[in-house]
C-alpha cells in the first residue's frame, strides 16, 4: 500500500513536470523558478517540451504498470526515475534530488520490500 501510494505520487509529479515543461515553460513563474530570461526560455522551449513529453509518458507507464500489477515494470521505472533524478541533481539543479529522486527512491525501496 505504501509503495503504491508513493508510486502514484511519483507519477503525479511527472505529470506536473510534463505540464510545466510542455505548456508553461515560457511563463514568468516558471522562468523565475529556473532562473531564465524570456529569451533563454524561448530558446529552450522545444527542448523542454520534448522533455515534458518523456515525463508524461513515464507517468503513464508507471500508472499502467501499477494498474496491470506488474511489480517488475514498476521497479524498473522507479529505478529509472532515481537514476535520472540523481543525474539531474548532479548536473542541473540540486533540488531535483529531493523533488524527483527521493520520492522515487522511497517508492522503489517500499516496492522492493513488498510494502
């Protein structure tokens, strides 16, 4: 139950990431959050949208794996999120460690314990 709840949280976070990256990237609030000028946000808009589509697909895959009771697929997808979150935290923004890697790591840990 804990693993399922945390996995749904990870999926919801990735839907939020998708919305931000795909639809809100050039908005003032998102630009401020990522420390970008209007020109920088516009120049990276297509790249961010592409990344957003991946995040949305990841959320859908996690939910599908949960719905179909495929524990192996859930664990692989969560491990993927942890690795990408660690990389993002090391190379892009430290907060990615807390926002992305930590929830996925907790979900993965509980999933591996069968909790």
